[in-house]
C-alpha cells in the first residue's frame, strides 16, 4: 500500500460532491492501492450538512480513507494538498447578471487560489468544476503565482464524455470504441465538440454520420446537455459531473494510455493561435503525471469559426473580471 495523499474538495456538502467524495474514497480516482486523506471545505452555514457527509463516510468504513478533515477555512482545507477539486461555487441567483456571477465567483476563487499558493503541495494538481469553470480556473491560477500554471485545469471531461456517448449511440457502437474526440474552448453553450478527428473502431466518424446530423443535432445536443438534464431531473448534472471529475484526475495522475481527452488548460504557448491568457479546452494526452497538448491537428474553416466563437466568449469573461486579476 502507498502512503496517503491529500485530496481537497470544495463544495463538499453539495450534490456533485455527494457522489464524488464517495467514489474517491472507494479508489476510483487514484486506484485501489492509494490511500487518501479527504480535506473537505464548505461555507460556514453548510458545516452541519458537511458533518452528515462525514458521518456517512465513516459509516462506509472505506479501507482507503486514511483521514478526514472537515473545515470552513480554505487554509486548512488546502494544507499540503496533493490534489484539489474545486466544486463549490456561487450559483446564479434571481436577477443576477452574468457579470455579477463572474465577480461573485472571482471573490471565492481568488481566496482559494491564495490559500493553495500558501499551503498546498508545490506539485498540487487542481481541477476547477464550479461554474463558470474556465474563468474561475483563470482567477485561481492568477492568485497562485508560485504554482505551475500547468497544474491548474478546468473540467471539460463531462462534455467530452457526453460526446463519446452521443456518437456511440448514433453509429450503434460503444463509447469505449470512440477515440480522438476533441471538445474545444469553454464549458458553456459555445463549446465546440469537434468530430473531425474522431474514429469508431478506427473508422473516421465523419464517414459514418452525415454533416447535417453533426451540425444540427450533435453539436447542439452536447452544448445543451446540461439544460436537458435540468429539465428532465429538476436538478443539474451531479453523478455524471462527479464521474467526469474522477476521469479527468485519473487520466492526469495515472495516464490516458494514449487516448485523447479534453481538458481546460492555460492557453500560453498553445499551437492553435488561441489567445494565450485564458483557460481553453484543448486535445490532450497524459503520461507520467503530465498533460501534453496534441499539436498540429488540421482545422477546417468551419472548425476555426467555432473555435474562435468560444475563444471570444472566454476573452469577454476575462475582461469582465480583469480588474480582479
Ligand atoms: P450545489 O449547490 O449542490 O453544491 C455547491 C456547494 O458549494 C454548496 O454546498 C455550497 O455551500 C458550496 N460552496 C459555495 N461557496 C463555497 C465556498 N466559497 N467554499 C466552499 N464551498 C462553497 O452544486 P452542485 O450541483 O454540486 O454544482 C457545483 C458546481 O459545479 C456549480 O457551479 C455547477 O454549475 C458546476 N458544474 C460544473 C460542471 C462542469 O462540467 N464543469 C458540470 C456540472 C455542474 O453544473
């Protein structure tokens, strides 16, 4: 058995965390031989609910749980953390403008970035899930100047997984047979799920589906999937979001075995001409605890238009909180 690693999770009493924490505790994220110390952060009014989560974790008697910390202090939650999944965020309230939402979250993520900068393991791997995830990740990164910007990422894996499952259903295959999927840009309705490079059982997806389905069905379905879940379930995606967070961290920490994944990463030095100061989802492979951008993919005029639209949205989100960076 390895020595324990510390995993910080924010928004720990919320609905995504109710799935996420238990799956991490069961070994789904870092493997069945990796004990974890769970460092759970909530806001003060939610500490009672968090205590209930801790009681249930104890009642599971998980062999891999080496310790549990429950706190409302980010400095405690991120102390020596090896991994952090930032789920807690301010939801949009009635009458709240998008810029208000960005600012309210900027306040949360700047505090948490500073706390990680001061207290976390220097090699911490950070995933931001709370929305607007990409811009929240940018704020975190700017407030953690002593951490490697490559170690701060935002979640696009749910969009990636949604794409795999839509393609598999369309062509009558299984999502494990779908490879080389790319989702570019922002985790929002402007994201670009791009099938140009994707294959099923090695055959190009573009040869298996017609362009009308791709443009008029697939792209909007993936872009609007979050809203469709809310309509059907009366609550936003939770178990699937937790599962995507597990997939993202597992690929990053343990490797993606040559498979392409989509991750929101800091865009500095990207090879696609994207603005270099945003968190933008790119095609990625992971090996030895590091991610690498897949460079030099062909970009059609259609793809370039879609990539630029989502880039522009991220630039405008950054502009809205520029005075806080
Ligand atoms: P919930 O409202 O159930 O839980 C959020 C929790 O965060 C609450 O318990 C709240 O008390 C806590 N919280 C708020 N501010 C905090 C702070 N400063 N420090 C610590 N905890 C804090 O939301 P849930 O359904 O779990 O969703 C969480 C976030 O994930 C939302 O922002 C949501 O929009 C986002 N999502 C992101 C996805 C992605 O793919 N990137 C997909 C799923 C999800 O929509």
